[in-house]
C-alpha cells in the first residue's frame, strides 16, 4: 500500500493532472494530483480512479451525480470529517472522483510503514470513524466501501473519510477492497448500516494485527468467498478490544454489536491509557506535484518568484531553507542584532500545539516580538479553514493563526492562504503565503542539511544564487543574532522582479543536527516602511512556531 511514483501527463476531464499514486486497492487507485483549471496557480487535490464494469448500462451514467449528492450531504452532517468531492466524471472506462486535498496520511499507508498500532490508538481511530458513521446512519446513508484506503489520519489524530456515495452508484460488485466487504456484500445481498459496522471491525482488526481478518486472495471473487465462508481468526494483539472486534465481525448481520455498545467499549479502552493514543502522530507528506515545481510549471507564478525574491534557480529555495530554518518566535531567547523591525524582535510567548492545516481567529493585539516554525517536513495542504477554538496567545486584530501540515504554525493576515509549495527531495521545502491582489508574500523554508554557522549559510549558500536576480542589492551586512535561544542570522536585500523593485527581509536559525528554518517577508520596496508592513513582520516573528517546540 506504499506510495508509488509515476510519470504521467494524463489530464482527467481535461484539467486534473495525475502525479503520484498514494493508495492502491483492488479496484481503486488514489492519486496525488493538481487541478490545472483552478486559475493562475494549480491547486493540489486527490483524484480517485475506480474501474467500471464492461458494457456499463444506463444506471452507470448516474454514478457521478450520485457521488456528488451523497458527498455534499455528508459534508454538511460531518464538517471537517468528510473529504469534499469537488468533481466526479466517467471517463476511459473508469469513475474519477476529485477531492479537496486532505492534510493527512492514508491509514493504509501508516499501517504499511508502522506495522501495527497499540489497541488504545486503534480505539481512538475507531471512535473517529464511529462519529462519522453515527451521523451517516442517522440520515439513512450507508458508506458501504469503508476500508483503510478510505480513511486519512491527520497530525492531530482526527480522521477524514472519503468514498461516501460510491457503494451502489455503479453496477460493479464491491468495487474497491473485497477484504473489508461484509458477508452480505460477498453474497451480493442488500446492505445497510451493519455492513459499515463490519468494515469498522475489519479496520480495527487490521490496525492491531497488521493484516485484515480475511486476506486478499488475488481475485475479488475468491476473497469474497473467504469473507463469507471462512471462520474468523482470533485477534492476538487486540487486548481489551478483542470482544468488540469479534462482536463487529459476526457473520450474521443481526448479531453484530450496536453503535452505542461499540462506542462504550472503545471509550473504555481509550481511558486506560489516553497518552498511548497520541504516540506516533502521522506527519502528512508533501506529495510529488510540488516536489517538482520549477519556473514554467503550471503551479509557478510571478507571486512565487516575488516570494522567493530572486529565485532564479530552485537551489535558492533549498539554500534558503537551510539558512532560514526558523521563523521568529519565542522561547525566552532575545535577538541581539538589529532588523528592519522597529524595535528589534525580543522574547515571545511559548509555542502552541500543532494540528491540521487551519487558522484560528484573531484576538487582541499583542506586542511585536518574534517566534518560529517547525522542522518536520510533510505533505501539502489545502487552503486553511477557521477552527472554533481560539489561540493560546492573543493575536493582533486582522490576523489568524495558520497551522500547516508541515508542522509549523504562524499568524497570517485575514484572507491570506497558501499560494505555493515547493519541495526539493526529502530534505527541504518552501511554503509561500499571500492573498489575491496583494503583492506582499511570506515564504517559510526548511532544510535538513545545513552548516553550523547561519551567517555562512546566507553568505555562501544563499547569496550567490540571489545575485543572479536583476538589480540584486544587499542592505548592510549579514547579521549574526540569537533567536529562540538558537544561533541565527538576518539578511535584508532588494531586487527587481518582473519590473517591480521588491524588498525582502530574511531570518534563518539552526535547530540542530543540520536542520534549519527561515522566514522571508517580501513587499514592494516603495511600501516597505508602511506601518502595516512592519506590524505584519513583527507579528510573523512573534507567532511563528516550529511543530517540535
């Protein structure tokens, strides 16, 4: 179930470019893709391909519209728990569904990489799935295709479910994962909510045992025959979940445990050791689309270049990632060198917890000190969406906290979002933030391989590439400083980008073991001293948090 890199220029529906397979099941392939029809900047998305039977009948033509209707209903019932389907088309003998990008990792991939989960962590995932099933079943909606490939796990351990509306939308029997089909599906009987409860039991079984309760036998019909006829192998690692797993996997659907009984059992297991459920949090990964960004690609725009201020070559991103390992933040350390921020950044408040890609509403104004980002490279994420919880630290009016899937967070002006993500292999990435109609940008870069002196990194690794930009001019010296108790360095420069003189201020700091973060704030040079721009820079420095802090 691991990721597979592919090379394809195929466009689905004339706009979705398939880039990387992230999940594969019997008759289902989930791709990392980009939407080239989303405007000037391509957007990341998930595209799922399900094969249709040969000689489809008229009923098959309704599959796409049914998927869209069911997904829309479920998204209203479970906001944030259901992956929104933004498009569905039948093309080339397959049903293609397009989901917004999910800032999480497929459960199947986590199991492939980590083997098994402890029963407490499995119970937490089970409760998340049960919440979704409760909402669906209350409205008479059955998933019917639930499997590890339809479940994404976020960094905060919450789950997102895909695939609602697929079962019964086509005439093909058990489309995606026969090993998780219920016995009644194996017999091609009418299904209901109890089929979803069987699938929940099969998922719980797989998370603790490392294999499904009934193995895949190659041909779907052989797998379904085993599900229907073979006895269940007693789970050996389920601990207190043993009875609930066995109760969900009863062949007779009338004998399966009810949702309230399952909830009580899972909750009781979670209470035994709640900390165990938080271990090994999945780190969403940056996928192939943005690992291949380069000038001229569909996702590259003038704004990206401005944000990088002279990214004449991609190496600059890597070098700056290395040099600018950490955004301004706070941990009791103070900055000793001057900066364009008046007054210089000082100690800020401690970092907050990390979560999925989402901003929090702004609070009361806070002072101008600085804070910093997190060193854990991960996967691209969608445009942030507000969360109901407020920030631990008050933010200036007009700002909201953005929590990135990569593991860092920072307060952004309201209306700002992720514009671009660029990854260079597994060791470096850059994320650019901004807003439509606003020429200002914030670029956050990370590197896992830099030297021990941040001044030297700016001077020898970053600046030689910046000098290739038209009109490059460094302002003053590269200044050694301390940031969040770490070695850091600041550099400021101007350059000409697409006929506009831009002004950039960068700060990079070392996290240890060759890792670094940087923050680069770029505005038109004529507007650099505007009070709003200086406040924005102070706020970035004050609120940036690395996920590990």
